[in-house]
């Protein structure tokens, strides 16, 4: 799908639905005919990023397939808050799998539909990071190796939130969880563990791999639509903040999803057949402290004193992502018309004049200024 360039006066800076655009140019979420695949009545926490990610993803998939879609859902937060027996918030054919076999169940559904001659019906498998990165990893790799005709989506909130906020293979270094306490020489989760599933999926050289965040629904919708144009195994990894598990304010879910990209902590890109085809550039480069200090799971890095060594290691990881994926925008390659980020990280308009600071940018930019208590 061709991406529509949107001017600021049409929508404002961060309007989700682009409702001032012509109807055919609006995002799925701004259309009155959207399927509301995950409808009201579910029991997700206030500010749940996973509920947003699932709604954006499946509404876009329903639109791309004209409603011919089956979803296979692993056990986890998404399954628990959306289907408390005997209720359901799903408005599509939906199958609940075990925690660890959602990719295999989705592959089986796709195979059964093919055997019945119903290849017009597409299949989406979905799980959190526990059911993707850890428990379901073997089934997922098998699905990739067989190139089964399934789009599998991981909603990554970086821990086992449904069972008490335990560490998963997607929990970042230094983060506090119920079993990675903020004590000792390496407080929180240790460095060097876990796995990068988008890169592993690329190593399988499957038709399509992408990452996205709930802060950019149009980008996520476009990637889902591209995935549904293809056949074979496809994988999308969606970053979904968890206010409860992270100790963040419910109102900061989108802000956190934006900052994780702007810091370089979570690179947003797409790849086909093992080759990176597009990268979403950073609009305003900020240090990792701007992201960390909004979450109580990192509070131990700032008090009783700032743990400069650990913060610098986290910054080095973000900087490595920026180099690996060439994430910094230039005047020639800015993602948004009229805006570009120079190598110093300063945002400019077309005249070259820095804009007035807004609520998000009026924040600390230097590590030495982060001695205040984080939220």
C-alpha cells in the first residue's frame, strides 16, 4: 500500500486516526466501517498497550482480507482479559491454544483450510512475548522452517505479566521483575540473556518480518496489509507497553512506545526474504534516560544515586541499534514532510528553524541532569 504523506495542519502532530483526511486515505482505526475485532467489554488494564496492538493489528488484517480471517491465540494476558468464560470480546473466528503451541495450532488451521480448498481464508497466530520468545519458540521456529502460510504476531510487553510480572526472554537488561530483583552488582535483569526474535526470524529468510509500536498505528497497519499480500510464514513483533508490569502511568503508554523508538532501544524496520527493506527513522533522538525514568522497573538506576555504569551500558545498546539499522534521519530521508532530525538530534522545520519545545521535548537531555526521582 502506498503511504500517504500527511501535513501537520491536517491532523496535528500525534492524531491517531487522521480523521481530517479524505475517507479513502484514513487509517483503519479512523474508518467507520472498521471491524472492531477486539470490541468493548474486555478486562484489560487501563492504558494496556497489548489491547491497542491487538485491535490495530487484527482490524487491519480483517480489512486486508475482507473479513476472511481466523485468529489463533496463545494463553496469556490477551487471552485472559478478552475471554473470561463464558464471555468473549472477539468478533471473528478465534481459537485458544495452549501457552506454547500457538504457532503449531495456527499452522494446523492453515493446513486444514488448504485441504478444504479455502485458501481465501487467512490465518493469524498471536501471543505475548512469553508464548513467542520462550515457551512457543520451538513451534515458532518450526512454522518458519516449514514456511507455513501464517502471519504470527508477538505483542511484546517484556515479561510474564499475567502471572505476576516474571522475567521473559524479552525482558531488557537491568529491568526489575518479580524474579530479577534490583540488588547486587548487576541490579535487575542481567545483561547478555534473552533473544532477538525479529533477527532470528530474518535468519530463517521467511517472506516477511517487521517490527512496530502502538505509537505509530498507520505504520503497523501498513505492515499488516503488506504481510497479508504475501504467502508463507510472516512475523510482526509489536512493542506494547504494560503500565502495571512496568510501573508506568497509564497515560504514558503511547509516550513510552514513542520514546523506545526515538532512543534507539527498539528499532522499527521491515525485511523480506532475510533482507532489510525499510527502516523507520528516528524523528528526535533522545537519550535512554528519557525512556527509563518513566518506569518504576528502572527506579533503582536513579536512586539513591544514579547508576551511571548501567545506564551507559543501556545507552551503548541503543547506540548499537542506531548504527546497525542507520536509524537517524537526515534532511534527505526524514519520515515526516517538513521535519528532519540532524545528527545532533535536533528537530528542524523546512526553514531550518528549531520548533518551540512541546510537552514531550521539554525534558532532560543529559545524564547529569537526571538526579530527580523517576515516576
